[in-house]
C-alpha cells in the first residue's frame, strides 16, 4: 500500500470516528418523543459538559453546534455527520515534525505540551501543542479513546422494543471448534428477539444475530451491551445510527442492568446446554443443526413458559406490548445499516483487493482511489 493510499485510509477512518462521536452526543436529542423544552434542556446540559473526543481531547460542544448536527442528521442521516475532507498545505517543517515524532517514540508517555517545551528549548521554536497532537494522531502515535457511555439505568422497560440487551455466551464445541451464542433479550417481556451460534466472538457473528432480529422483530429504541470488543466496534454504532437506535454500553466493572440477559444465559445452561451431553454434541456436525435445535427450544420451551417475574410467557407479553401492525425496517434500510466501506487504489491490472479477495473494475479507474462498499454480515 502506497503512503498516499495509507494516508487516505487514515483520514477516512478519522472522519468516520468524528461522525460516530457526533452521533453519540446527539442520539438523545433526536428522540422524537422529546418536547421542545426537554430537548432544549438536554442540549444545554450537553453544552455545559466536557466530552472526550475521538482523539482523547477534552472538548466542549456549543449548543448551536449540537443543533446543527441534529439538523444534518435529520436531513441526511448518518452520512451527513461525516466531516468533509479538507485540503490543507502543511506549514510546519517536516524536520520539526520528524523530531517531535522521535521524541514521542522515545517516551510514549510524553504529552504534546511537554514535547512542545522540549522543541522550544532545543530548537528555539515549536508548533502549537494542538498541531503536535494532530500529527501524533495522524501517524498513529496516539490511541483513540472512545466516548464515555452512560449506563441505561431503568429497571424494566415499559413496553416491547423499547430496550434490547445483548451479550455473548460461550457454547459447546462442535467439530472440535468452540462456539459462541449471541443473543438479544427484550427488556420488557424477556422475549429473545435475536440469537445465533457462531464459531467466533466477533462483529460478523454479532451481525448474523442482530440483522435477522431487526428484520423480524422490528427496530428497538435502544440497545444495551457491554464493552466486549465486538460490541464496541464502530460498525455497531454506525448500524445503530443508520436505524436511529440509541446504543448504550455498560461501564467497565459496573454491569448494572444486565441481569435479564445473564438470567437468560443461566436458563440456557440449565435447560438447553445441559441436554447436550458429549454423545449428543458429537452427533451435531454443523452449526446449522445447533442453531435449529436452539431456535426450537426458544420458541417451544422458553417463550411459552410463564416468567416468574412478569407472570406472563415472554412471547405473549412481547406481542401484547408492541404496536399493531409492527413496523419493520425495509430491506433497503436494513442493508444500508449493515454496509461498510474501504478505500482502495485500482491497480494497473484494473483490480482491487479486499479482505483477501480480488475484484475487477472499469479500466478507466486504473490509478484512482475507489470506495468499496460491502456487507459484513454475509
């Protein structure tokens, strides 16, 4: 990969991180159920707070900026939050930036302000600490810090599809390989709205559980997950932003509100996995069979049993609390939510590569940069 192509990819990634940061701030403001007064009060509260931007800086966002981001999202959705690329001419000498890079690599704990003081002492001049910080981010010397998410503090949602809680459970070994169960429980009814066993605990398997759930059970107002690597992946935030779903993470070490999904997983162990002894597991050759057995257990056993806390069967309570008819996302909206993109340069053989695959494109695109849009759930 050429340096220019690598720089373009880094810029595209930074722009996407900025858009996700913006959505994370305004996802409460765009709630259509808020009154004008409630929205104004919340916007003022956000404007008074300090927030950690994608590059680890503490920033304040003006009320007018929040309002503008809300307008952009309502008119153009998540893509409207992505900042336009800027064409700038570097004004800081390359040798100064190289020296700053060397000082940072020598001691990664050095802050931009400290390196600025060293440069002023040794060179007689230094760029601003903001310039140095941007340079460190661009060269990958500063780790990105995700925005802090608040815990969803309600004990129980008031209706179906108000809140889904998701998590992953370690499952049995099939064909010598470890399996993982991704599941989403509706907070109000305890119904299992989505589930899928897979051979890895990653975003691809997470999407395999979430996408059919959205298509069959509708779009929830919020999704609550922990800080596992697949759940903090920016892909999930982008998918939620595309469908106007509020994504909330539990704070590390403070998993309050996750009792319902943990209780369901205990039921899975006690009632489903306990029946899969070594002999029965050995008869299951493919994940398809494991998922078929689990779906049958969920629909015929778990969903039909009266829940001790609600006094109703989960599926019955869910059906009684959702709108009739249930609004479902269109296939186009669902596909858009699960798309992702990468920037590639077309080679002389008019091909581009993506995730180990090679694709042919129009010969007129040789030497140009193209955006490859793909569906990670397939």
